[in-house]
C-alpha cells in the first residue's frame, strides 16, 4: 500500500517500557527523534506497568464469572489511559499528535472476545489523519468484533496490534520497543556480555525468543511475510523476517 505520507514507522511501547508515568517522556523522545528524522509515526501502546493485572484482579473481586465483553471493556481502559498519557507527553514536546481510542478507528476482530484475531482497520482514515499531524497514538491489545462488542487480542496482544497496523499501513518499519535490546541466545540477565541476534527468521524467533514477542504476532508476521525489528529504546536490536530481506549490517543470523 502506498501511504500517501512521508516515511511511516510503527513503534510499539509495551508495559515493560511504560512501567511508570516518567517513562512516557522517554517514549515521547523516541517518537520525537523519528519525527525529527523526517518520519510519520504510529505509536502503539500497552497499559502502564501492572495496570492490566490490577484491573483483572478488580474484575475477579466483583464476580467470578464476568461476561467476556465486560472483561474486555474494563481491561481496555488501561490502554486508553496510556494513549492519553503518551499524547500528553508528545504535546508537551510540541510534536503534533492525534490520540485514537478503541472506538475512534477500531481494529475489527473475529473469534473469542478475550483472544481475538484482527481482521480489518480503516487504514485510509489513519493515513488521512497523518497528513495533518506527525504522530497518531493507538491503543494496543484491544479491538471491536462484528457485533460491536469489545475484544482483546490475547496476552501480549499489543505486539499483534503493531504488526497488524504495520502491515495494513505499509509502514517502512515496524519496531517493537522492549526492555531488552533484541532477542538473545539466552537470558541476558544471566549473561550480561551476551549479544542479541542481529537477524532471526520468524520460526527462529519463535523457537529462541522465549516469549519476547507474542506467538500469535509472530505467526501473523510469518503468514504475511512481514519483517520487523525488536529493540530497546535507542537500540538496533534484532531484525525478524525473511533471509532475503535482512537489512544491511545485520550479520548475525539464525533460521
């Protein structure tokens, strides 16, 4: 798809890098650097820190048998608050931004409401908005099914949101911003001198990655031939994709 806007990047910020209110400023700086480099950005966010777990605990204290749509509605409030916080941080840095909610431009889903699959989004409308602002902030993890019920993309579903949007929008790069700089051969906490893979195939990332990327998201990327980067803020990290599309300088490979 031709974006109709200058170079577009999708950046995903998960709960591990949005653990505290102060972290939104760091995420905003990462986005602002992309804008300064001439890019438009779709920033996809998870809920802050342990918000999802706290909301789920609250649900369970109210009832032991909640309706799936109501669970999705409650948990989705964490992502919507996160959207507003990042938009505030960007606005404070004089970056032009539009904040989307689940209902503004929803990702349409099918399947179980707590583990749904994304199937459609109004990409043209998103691209139209990006003609007048540099950044849109989008809630990860959440969607709306054909009946209009709130839905979730499963644990770690913000990865899937970002990859789905990167594919739908024809982004120049989709980057999953994590608290580690890529995918490592082992636990980087136990081997501080270990270096991340510069390149992994989708299957290699699934086999080696230890859950760094949601498995559903990896399956989606492989199915659509979508390459993407896993990196810490300011890092190069690991490129995940087809061998023929390895970016220059990505020398370390695994199948």
